[in-house]
C-alpha cells in the first residue's frame, strides 16, 4: 500500500484507538510522567474513582476537588491534553472525564478581583503586583492589558476552551458542567461516579460580588472579542 493510501486508512481509525496505539508505544514515558505528577495532583484518587477532573481556574474547581477527592485541593491547572499525557491515552479514555466552565465575562472579573485581593499564594501576589495594581479598575485593566498574548501569561486568564479542547476544537472530556448550575451538575457527576458528596465553597471573591457590573460597553466588547472561542464553543451568549 502506498503512503497516501496508508494515511487515508489511518484517518478512519477512531481517535481513541489511535491514542491507545500511541500509549502502547510510549508506555514507559507515560509511566514516568505519572510518577512525577503523583503527590502534586490527586492521581491516586483519580484512579480510585476512575475519573479525571480538568480544573479550569475560577470555575469552582477547588470546591469540586475538596468534595470529591478526600479534601485534596492541591494540583495545578493542567489541560485535558496534559492529563492525557500523565495517565496515558488508554487510561484517560477509560475514565470519566469532566470539567466546569463559567461565563467568560464573570470568570474574567472574578479572576481580576481575586488576584487584586492577593490571590492564594506568593505567585498570585507577585503577578498582581507586576500586572494588575497599575490599573484603576476592571475596565482600565481590560482596555490596557488584556490581549491575545497577555492572556497566555497566567492560567487565570487563559481561555477555558484551551483546557478541554484540541486545536481542532475536539472536546476531550465527557461532561462539561457549568458554574451557573454548579449544584445540579455536581450532583450529576456524583451520580455518575456512584458517590455521595457535599459541595463546599472556596475562594469567594466578595469584592467581585459588589462590583460585578463594572464593565463598560467598550471593555465588554473587547472581552467578547478576546474570548470569542470560549463564548462559541462553551455555548455562552455574548
């Protein structure tokens, strides 16, 4: 069979099957990545529940982790693809994979005020000092800092779709819950996992609650343009 025929044949093989082949070829590498992640991410708890949670910043992920994973809230904001590399494609596609998302307007405002208030660690505070404190308010921040390059600097501003979609816009999780229907969607996840859990609340940004309407028309349009794919792929209205 010529190379073109081989490529056409491969294109008909389901993504999951191709991923399994890759896993078998590189299983030693995946084993090394998993061992390196263990202790930082709740890898063993993911294994016990046979699930993988993609934690997108400012979408109630810390509350979800605390409720589901024995109170373990540590772990970075890894993308679905990064977690696939840690677990290996075979395990990744066998497990139930889920994430929570949030309206991009609200998520950006929440991230801004959360970091302005000091965040949760020294890294957050350093970022705020270097990038946020020079701006008077959310509108000023959006108009003078927010752009396609800067949003990649820190995970709180990274577009949500980049955590759970491929570059070709293929979703890598089984379920996308919404911050706006957090209780209902969390219950669905518990039912899927066959467990009972109650949802706590972490990192509530009180200043954001008081000033959530601080967008002006021009800054709102800019947020819409910058996070256009989040609005479209995640099904939020402009």
